C-alpha cells in the first residue's frame, strides 16, 4: 500500500474523509444544477409567465428532456474514458483535480451565459460532462487504494463515503434551487460552481498530507517498480473481472428501478399522492431530498453494522448483500402498488389521492437497497479489478447507471400505456426475481472472487 497519513478517525484513515468531502462538493454542484436544469431549458421568457424573469432557453419540453437525458447519460459513459486515462497516463490524483476544475468551469460557463445563448449552454454542459468523466471513476478507486488487500474495513469505508457525499446531494436542490428559482437560474449555476471550488481548495490543501503518494502515478505504469504495461491477465484476474461484469448486468436492472424516482414515481406523486401538510402543499420536487436524507442517517448505521458483523464472523458476502439490496428495492415497489390500490385502481378520479406514507415507505426500502448495493458495489470493484485497470472498471460499473437511466425514461411510456399498477408490480416481481437469482449464484460468484468476499 502507498504511503499516507497514519492518523485515523473512527477507525478509518483521514484520507477517506478528504476524498469524501471533495466528493460532497462535487455531488452538491451536480445535483444542485440538475434540480432546475430542465426548468431552465423549458422556461420561455418571451411568453411571459410567473418565471419569465428567471431566464431560460425557451426549448420545448420534449427537446429539453432529450438534452437532459443525453447530458446525464454522458456523465455515466465518459467515466470509461476518464478511467482509462487515469490508469494509463495521469494517475487518479490528477484526474480528480482536472475533473473538479472542468466541473467548476462548466458551472461558471452556464452562470456567465448572460444572453441565454444556446451554443454557450451546450458548451457548458459538455465541459461538465467531461469533468464528471475524469472525477467520477478516480475518486472512489483512490479510497480503495487506502487499504491493504483483505482489509475488512473497506465495505464500511465505502458506506461512509456514500453517506457523506449524499449530504451534498440532499442540500444541493434546496440551496442551488433556492437561488436559481428566487433570483435567476444563472445564480443557481454560480452557487453550484462555488461549491465545486470549495471542494477543490480543500483537496489541494490536504491531499499531500492525508493521501501521501496514493493516486500520483498511473496504475499501469509501475507496481512496486516493475513495468506492467503488457502483463497479460491471469486466470484469477479474469475470474474476478467476470464477477464484475455479471454483477454490472444485474445491478443495471436495480438502477433502472431505482431511477424511477426521477421519472414515473415523480409523475405519479405529482398527480396522485397527497402532499398536503397542515393546509400547505409540499412541492413535488422536495420528495427527491428524501432518499439522500435517509442515506445520511442510515449510512453510518450500515457502516457500523458491517464492521460489527465482521467482528462476529457473520458479515454477508458481497453478492449476498447486493442480492438482498435488489429484493429490498422490489419490496419498495410493492408499497407503490398499495398506493395505487388505495386510490381504487387506475381509473379513479384524479382528485382521489393516496397517502404519502406509501411513497415514504417506498423510498425507505429503496434507500436500504441502495446502501446494500451501491457502496458495496464500489468496494467490490476496488477489490476485484486488477490494480492497473481499477479506474477503467469503475467506469464500467458506472456504465450500468447510463443504461438504467435510458430504461427509466422509456418506462414513462409504459406507465401511460399499461398503467402504474402493472408497471410497479412488474418491476417488483422482475427485480425481486433477479435478486433471488443473485443469492442463488452467490456461491459460484464467491468462488470466482478467489478469497475476496
């Protein structure tokens, strides 16, 4: 393991918290901008209206949705390229720095678009997506580098990381959205850029102190002084890569269900969930803060749970955790089936609303599933991927989210055609079945992991 600060906090190296804090501001900038991005695109200032003073591009909603999908998709595809560059040329440390700088420049480009110029807007989004491509795969793989092979703290470390950066995801829509929708959308972009700037300042001040030489050199350049550029994959490495590929296949469907939060669940909430609280109607978009808020509170609980189970020799293997996570997501959709049934089915009057408790229960189960799958998956990739290809395979892991977002968008059409009851129940059955299959395959997968659980 590379040299680093030996100081620890709560049993974890301080480098973990530095990387996590930097990622907090990266997630803050991303989710803050994303909260009102489509509103900015579709807001037509020429037609007047209550939000005309905020600025906007006046793009029709279908086109705005397409651009939104392409942009968010690019943020999950480009990590493949960024990971390759980190592994072969730059090293993870420089990739995180360059990614953060590009993200900051992208936000400031959008904020400085005083005339709401379409080409400048596309340029800003392009720079943002490129920044994500460099930042996203390298930050979590550096966390993996903090630990020796076989260190049992790794799953807990990634759960802490996941919990902390979701704090940024929770605050982002509230803070950036407030400035964007109260003053000008450009101010929301500006605040998002300031968030990334703060993260970069902390990263530059403390990286050498708490990370040592971790991430400074390309992973493929040297391992303990030996050239490994052309070293062929061993059988063990090929088997472990096979496990990553198999799990990426399964988790793609988990994320396809999970990402319904931004599509079918949001639309259903807006129409059919009772959001009245003591005479005040809660904005539908605020429900997007429920998941990251739950992660902030439940993340430390799961991190403690994994360490406690490990001490007692009862810590489930990675495939078992991920299979149970998929089942938790499936159970969550059963609560949405309950919401549909409470209303009396599909054709009930639109004024008949279901209780918000159904939705909150869904988000709770989905968050539990996410905590059992997503940080554990990041940890898995850092453990199984060959050192010289670690960032590349982290990009492969994120590729599942790209496919999932496409499937999530398509599902809106299916809900309109077949009804929410059919789709919610179908997702519950399908993802739940896949989770059971993962549990069934867990012994075979563990064998292919060759001693890594």
